[in-house]
C-alpha cells in the first residue's frame, strides 16, 4: 500500500530544492532502476508484484551490498500511476541517494576526452548527452552551474541508465578552464569555427557544448583554444542550427573515429 506521505515525497522530488533537502532522486522503469541499483544506493523501491517476483535475487543483492534493508513496497499499477512522473508507468520506480561528485584533481581529466556543458538547460538534451557520452566511452561531463540538474526526473529518464556509468560534475566552468594546463586542448563548436572533418583533432581534451539558444557564452568562448564547426551540406536556405544533443553526438563520433584502432 502506497501512503499519501510517500506519494507526496516522491512528487516533491520533481523540484531541485527538495532533491537537495532530502538527498534523494527518482528513477523509473525496469531498465533505469536496474542500471542504477549497481551504482547508487536505493532508499525505496516501489514495484508491482510481478517485478518483485522476477527480481528477488537482485533485491537480496542490494540488501547485502548496502548492509541495510532497502524498503520495498508492493503496489498495483493504479497505485504506481499516482506517484509516477510518466504517462505510462513501467512496473517499478525507486528513490536513490544523490552522489556528491567533485572534481578534486584536474589530473583526472588528463589522457582523456571529456565533455563540458555551458548552460545546457533542456532536461531531455542533458539526458541524451549523458547517454551519448556513455556510448562513446566518455567518463566525465563537466557542467556549468546553470546547466540543468542531472537528477531532474526527466534527465534521469532520458539517460536510460547511462547516468550510472558517467561522472557528471558541476563547477565554475570558466575557473576550471583557467586552471588546466595551457597545453591541454579545449574545443568548442562555433559557426565561425574550422571544419571538424578537416581540422586536426587530439585524442584528449575537453569538448565544450553550449546553450540551446545562445551557444557557448562569451566567458567560455574566450577560453576555447580550438574552434570547430559541423558544416552544413545543403546550399542556400537551410536549418539554422543543430540540436545540441545531436551536435554532441556528431562531434564525439568524429573524435572517436580518428583515434579508435577498430575503425
């Protein structure tokens, strides 16, 4: 039985201030919940009888891993729909403890390709970018403070579990770029950049992607050392720009294509 207080708690986690206050976030659906169980400590699992029956081994494993019993509430589909943020609830939802991920050592970025997001505000875009980073084996996503919150339910859902395998770090992006070595390349996508398919790229560095409407801010633009462009292939009238998540996928694909021995 799902109490009114539990429903109220879950629904309150749609707001960032309540996620910060409680230290909890919501994940929904079998794939997302099962992926996150391996990386985050679950506080509460709400699921149908069928899901619980099919995941008894996983639930026993969770109890042993975190050395405490995670509360599991069996509900009907109707009860689940009262708490769910989805139009069509998917058997299970869970509350997980938020991780405090900090970038304490800049050397963690060395010898790697990382993403930096400068004011990406749409939750769907952020979730998709996290999924893209996971696909291309990019571990670190560094976000400016005005980027959407990674624990927003829409972001978590859009990652389809990839949030479990990526480090999303919020920081003063301008300061971070000032603090890294001047020899470490910082790429940014601009309409006046150099064609990415002709530009010399490196296997390590930071790729900055900007806000959906205004692109990379002037403060960060000044700190980009290599400006790149995804060229249009249609002459004349054309789409004004690419969606930031799509642009991220194209950019990551080109970097990985250059330096993956399997290709």
